[in-house]
């Protein structure tokens, strides 16, 4: 009895090489192997007819969060949106950069009270720079006062000392979701990163390293294009638009999954412009 030829192979031969399975120039493989690998399919010019081929890995979506440690809207986004999305996705899909620095402060009262949708930059001709060089040392003035400056520096030092994102992000989540950002470092380290010595973080905060890290964050934040108008300020693959910001705040998981899926197709991450709410299920 003659061996049975799979219908898929017969269909492939009929579609691609109607001349009784004659291979195109440059294809040295029998028809039943044309879909065995991406290289073989390319050599035999049948990629579009091989739906079972593995798709090439897409580059991870790059998300940067510019925030203040005591801004209510920043804490809400980090705790309720960013951290759960990071937990749900494999690491090859999403790279996150955290930049604690934020806005300038004008006047005596700290803006951005609880319940405010975002912490906005004050609009004033007397806008004070948030950092200034005083006798050779950097001095920082934060929107929500000295405690926020301390919280920003603690988190910057935590990132510097831990190095590994999967080590320091759960600790930052713990700090931002707790009752006090600046007073729970020891407890959060014991829960999420017991291998990290809190003394190293404290030494960084109290020394020149912490100042240098905050100066770097100031430069990175001030270089944003377009300039940030509020925090949390979100960039995706290096871009910020009102649409991307709104979609990230409404359905971050949907946005990242859609952009990663687009990145696997023709044009890769250039599909950033195709982020309509209908595609994201918003």
C-alpha cells in the first residue's frame, strides 16, 4: 500500500509549485521539508504559506516612568498598574526604567494633594529649579517637601545598590504601597530583598553617591522631549503622547501586549502609532 501524503503537503505543492512540486531556484529541499524551518521556507520562497513557523522574537517594550515618591497619582500608577503588569508578563516582553525626581516647587504649600489626578508642574514665571549647586554641593527642592526628596533619593540609591530590577522593584512597590515611603525601608528589604544590606542604601543616601544619582535623574528628566508637564510621566519606546499616556493609565497590560504583538510583525515597534482603544479593548 502506498504511503499516505498529508493533505497539507499536497496543498502546499499545489499552491506553490503547481508544476508537479518543482522547487523554485535556490531551493534544494523536497517539498515536504519546505516548512520545516524559517531558513528553508525563505530559501524556497514559501514563508507566507507556512503558518506553523515560529515567529521571530520581538524586542521588549521599553517603558520609562518619571515620578515623585510622594505624589499620590504616581504611587497609584506604580502600585496598581505598573507592578501588576510587570508580574504578569515575561521579562522578555517589558523593560522598565524608573526615574524618581519629578517637578519643581513654587510657594510654601505642597501642590498635588491626595485625590489630585496628577501632580502637575507649577505654572509660574518664578519657577524654582528643583536642584541647584550650593557651595559645590547639589541642593534639591521637591514638590512635596523634604520627605519626598529623601524618598526619591532612597529609591535611587536602592536601584544603584541592588542593580537587578527584579530585586529592587518589589522593594519600591513595598515602599510606595505602605504607610510611609521613607520609614519602611528595613521592613520592605526584609520581606523582598533580605540579601541587600540597608546600611549600604543609607550610606548612599547620606553620601555623595546619592547626590550624584539625583543629579543624574534631574538631567534625564529635564532632557525629556516634549518636556514633562506632570507626573507620573510615561514614555513608551522613547515616546510620549497624550494618547499613550491615557492608554497606559487606563490599561497598561493591554497596551504592552498590543505593542509587543505589533513588534513581532512587519515594521517592528514602528507600530507605536497603531494603538487605538479598539485594539486594546479599552
